[in-house]
């Protein structure tokens, strides 16, 4: 059986997989990291979003074997070891950006990538465009957008630039 | 998903020989189309040959041409200052494909090999008169697209790069499906010293096509007014749950007018 060696949330793992094993299956079924969800079979909902080498991807649409040597971060890897939440998680809580919570792990991982990849700032419209790959059937998105805008200054350690507003 | 053997060769000749020695072996690029197909058991390859190790990624601009290697992701094209400067319409098109997770993985080579009738890139390739470079030959855009999901590619032929001539102006306008962002109708217009080219995606029963009447009208006057009233025959257009053929015919006029306006 093929093997894949990768780093998940900072820890090196070597796992037996099949050719067809998806990254999300490796995370949930082999490593017990069930924070990453599966919400569709059409690659559209984004509940499964994780970071591979710092970039947000849909773990339901990537083979486990494609992550050989990669560094994967899941929702479980965001908070500090002492339990302090990541600023994005904290802002989701503060702004009531979740209801049932099913979409939340993917939303948060997608949002962290969005904020990290826009050091110049983000407009509300850019945030909405950046969430096109994440569906939420509960919140109506407004509070998610607010949470992301509120997390930007915390993650970049400065106020959001005026021009980006 | 049926099981298969996953292979990741490190040279192009190796990849080609894996594909030509087994007709049931298939290439894998970003997987944004092929993995969903596999999940639905619509294909049953024996081997998946991952092209990610071949060094087929990158963008260069020289001699009035933008060359994009096959494994370059949509995100890389969208963010490329070189593409933004030379053919801004192409960077914008790439930035509007799917969502950012799809753009992080999906590639130009995969999109063109797949030739989905609602995909965005085929319209840019056809309207700009680009050239498809493969491991075997060079294929002109006008010869490459051969109907829905059909191309001039042979089973063991791999796209290595695409070369786009830089136009005087160009723009792409898409009326997206709100869930997937695929084009319900997308129109790419380009103006060259030799004339205008217009390609329509999302609408045709046999995939992307050039709109001769619009090209003629724009050849006389490259203006939104010139193109907005050119009618499109609904006969050979798609009807599905998203839009009727008549509605698509109407949208082609609207998208073309907006594209010409955006091209300036
Ligand atoms: C949710 C979602 C939304 C999307 N929205 C859009 C959209 O708005 N517009 C749009 O245009 N597309 C859209 N797509 C499709 C996306 O652009 C895909 O990336 C693209 O169609 C396929 O590229 P890929 O690199 O993922 O190829 P893969 O899925 O890996 O491969 C597709 C096919 O091409 C073959 N192939 C791949 N590379 C080569 C090569 N170099 N030479 C020969 N054959 C090759 C493979 O064997 C396979 O048959 C969407 C996809 C998803 C999942
Ligand atoms: S589970 Fe829906 S996009 Fe991955
Ligand atoms: S909070 Fe329920 S799906 Fe988003």
C-alpha cells in the first residue's frame, strides 16, 4: 500500500493510504481530525477547506498522495497549544459569525488565508468575493464578513488601511 | 471512487511514456475537474499521472506574446503583474474562475484539455488566437476546440504551454452561474490591428465558438453600439435549467456590449 509523509498541524505523520484516498479522508479517518467537514460532493461548499503549504484548498478535491512532503494546517491547528483561540476564531465568536457551525471550520480556514494574502487591506466587497468558495445555509454571511474585517487588524497588528475601506 | 495507481513522474518524456503505454492511464493537473469526476465514478483510470513534478509552471512575456506554462494555476495568472500589464483581460478572467480554492489548484492546461462548454479560458484562447503547445506539436486555437469536451489532443498528448498574442485591447464579460461561477454566457472580445475577434463560451451546443457577425461589426467600428444589436440565432444554443437558448442568445448581446465597453 502506498504511504504518504506530511506534516499536519506541525506534527510529522506517515500514513498508509490508497491511490484514491482524499486528503479529507486522511485527516478525518486516519488521523481523527474531524474538525474538517464534508458538506458536498461537487467541490462547491468549502466545509473541507484546509491550508496546504499556507494556501487554502478544498481537502475533498485533493488526493492524500498529492500532499507528500507538504505542511497541512487544519482548524485544530489554529489555536495556540494553551487553548488561546486564533484571532479569526475569536472574532467569529465575538461577532456571532456561526449558527449551526457546520461551515465554520472551512469558513475560518478560508478567511485566514484571505486576510494573510491581503496585507494591503480588504474591502467588504473583496471579503465577499473571497468567500465565494464557502457556502453557509444559516448566517446570511453578514456576520462572517464583519468577523473577517475585525480579524484583519488583529492579524496584521495595525489598523486596516483607509484606502481599503 | 474506484482505486487507481498514483504516479508522479519528474520528466515530461516519462509522463508521456506512462500515458502511451497504457490507454487507461490519465493525466492529473489541478484535479478540480477530474477528482469530482472520479468521485462520481464517471471515469475509471488504471493510473493517474500527476503532472505537478514536471516543472511545467510559469509565465513569460516576450516578442508581443504571453506564454503561460500548462500547470500554472488560475491564481498565479490572476496575480501576475506581467499578465496584468500585457493582457489585463486575461488576468481578470483567471481571477473570476470558480472561487479562490479552485484558483489555487486549477490550471490553464487542465481547463483547456477538458474544454468544458462553460469554461472561461477557451473563450480567451479562441478570441486572442492563441497557440497551444504540446509535447508533439503546435496547435492553432481555431483548430484546437472540436466540440463539447472535445479537443484536437491525442490520448497521450500533453499541453505544455499556451502562447497568447498581445492585443490592442480586450475584455471578458461573464454572466456566471451563481453557485459554480461557470459561465452561463461568457464573451471575450479582442481588437488587433488586423481586426476584431469575438469568442462566446457557455452558450453553444458544441462549446466555445467565434461570432462572425459581431467580428464583422466590430471590424467596422469597435464600439458597444456596433455590437449590442447584432442578433444571435438561438438555434444552436444550449437550453438547460439555468437558461433557455433564447435567453442565452440575448445574454450574448448584453455581455458583448459590456465587454467592448470594458475594453475601452
Ligand atoms: C467549484 C468549481 C467552480 C469552477 N468554476 C469555474 C469557472 O467559473 N470557470 C472555469 O473556466 N472553470 C471553472 N472550474 C473548473 C476549473 O477551472 C478547473 O481547474 C479546470 O477546468 C480543470 O483544470 P485542472 O488543472 O483542475 O485539471 P484536472 O481536473 O486535473 O484535469 C482535467 C482534464 O484535463 C486533463 N489534463 C490536465 N492537464 C493536462 C495537460 N497539461 N495536457 C493534457 N491533458 C491535461 C486531465 O487528464 C483531465 O482529463 C470550476 C471548478 C470547480 C470545482
Ligand atoms: S466538501 Fe464541499 S467543497 Fe469540499
Ligand atoms: S453556520 Fe450553519 S452552515 Fe454556516
